[in-house]
């Protein structure tokens, strides 16, 4: 199979967007092949499709049908690039995205070396406290469920150092305990306002410590908003850089958005 693609770096959350039409039922398998080290290599893949809503510029479907803020931002930046947006100029691009109802607005500004993107994020379906068994120990976490993905906010001060080894050693137990196909464990160091997000897509067999996670950043902002009972705007450090999350709280979450840097890394043809 011959596929045209663009590879994009939103806060180093390396993303492949496939431009060639691929049947929905084949996208998971195709995406899983593309993100392998022996292929184009990335943390995730999505497919650019024709939108149903005439007000949307395009439709993005992620390989497992989940929502991804970084990939949405990436497609917005790519469309701005194709439209010739010049440095210093800004534009709004509306997109249909899997795992989110309606359309998402992307505000894109062209800057030296890439783009700054802000994406309106879908609101959570539920927020609740629960426990996860990690390394034979129960940890209190906050479960933030979106359509298509659940994130679990795990305070770093509870799990301590060596959290990567602890979580990786408990992956099979976590996969069995969490019914959802796509989930994330977000280790949150509140003192330093840093997150380390582990994202799992069971159907694709993918497990990544993401260098930048849009939905994980939103989930952390929602966690802080509920904890403090107030609106939150903050920058969250992660391995690939900083993602700013802006959450409006008024007896619940009313709006949420993320902002990050986007760079178009490569464009070409892949063979699988």
C-alpha cells in the first residue's frame, strides 16, 4: 500500500497524518504499521478525510477513533501551511475530529520556525476518584473520562521516584483493570507543574511515554480546576516542551482549550 503523509511535531508528540484515503476498517492496522520504528515512526497516526459538516475545513479520524488535541492542532497548522499563512498572521480553522461531537476550532498563528495553535477541547463525560493497583500497591487517582479516552491523574508525590518502571511493570494488570481501549496514566508533579503521560492503545498494541500530550494536559487542568474549585490557566512542562491549558470552571467545567507549538517535520510517501 502506497500512502501520502505529513509528519508533524506538536510539542514533540510526533504525529503522522495520512492524506491518502484509507477505509475506516483498515485505519487501525495501517496506522499501527506507520508508527512502527521500521516505518515512518511516530507516537500516533490520524487520517485526513472529507468532512460531513460543510462548515468544517476537513475531518480528522485518529487510528483508534479517539480524540487527540495535538493531532487536531497539527491538522490545523498543516491546513494553514497549505493555505500559505505568513509569519505574524493568524487564522481560525474548524475541523471535525473523531471522539468529539460537533466541530473543533483551531486558532493558528504562524511564527518563525512553525506555528502556535490553540484548540477548543471536548468537555469530560465524568470526573471521579478511584484507585489503581500499581506494582502491588493501591494508589488514589482522579479518573477523567472523555469520549474515546480516559486519563488517570496520578500525583508524583504519591508514587515517588522510579514511577516509569513501576507503571511499565504493571501494564498488563492495568490493561485488564481498565476496560477502555485507549487510556492514559498522567504522572503529575504539581510542585514543578510537570506531567509525564503514558498513553496506551490496546487495540494497536501501542504504549508510549508521550513527549507532549494534549488531552493529558487538559485532564490535568480539569483536575486542578476541580481541586481548587476555580478556573485554571497554566503551562504544563512535559518532555517535549510546554502545553498551556485554559479551563473555565463554574460549579463544573464550562470550557477548555490547549495551546502549543507545532512544527511540520516531513512530508512524503510511505509503503506498507
